[in-house]
C-alpha cells in the first residue's frame, strides 16, 4: 500500500515548500499546520535529522462534504504534504486520498477520495 505520491524536484528546500504551498492554493487547498520535524526533534530529543517539514493541507469544500458523510473521517485529515531534503536532494510527498476510500465502506467518501486524488495529482504534476 502506498501512503502517497513522491516527486524529486530541482528546487531548494525553501523553494519546494513555497511551490507546494502555491500549487496547493491553486487547487483550493490551504495549509492549516506546519510541523518542522527537524526543529522539533532537535528541541525535544536533542537529535539531528534531515530538513523535513509536514504541511497539513485542507480543501474546505471536500473536508465539509467528507465530514457530513462520516464525521470520524476527521481522523484521516488533513491531507499531509512532506518536503524532505536529504543529501542535497529535495522530495515532495503528497498523502494519497485513495487511502480514505480503502478504509471506509461509505460510497460518498469513496467518490470524494477519487476527486481529491485527482486534485492532489494535479498539484504534484504542476510542481
């Protein structure tokens, strides 16, 4: 099972974060949360880790429809996007909304997951 879609980009780490945020916005997503994993691990555990950020992205119309269809779907939200720099290479990974359809028998959630996956793939392709 794939958790998401990953793309190596010819951008700096900072440019990749900006570009992902910009392209998400074009498809109706906003970034609700930003988790700097490197900074958090250093602060909490005093360990060094790669530059790694998690953007919690949400598309409000899809989120609203999903919550109306099944309120516990919030456990699978938001759609996370990871920007990871390792050994000079920058990768952007996007949550695969199809996973929502795999864990639910709700036909409305399955339909929303298909449409949301298309939007995520458009974002990825535009980067």
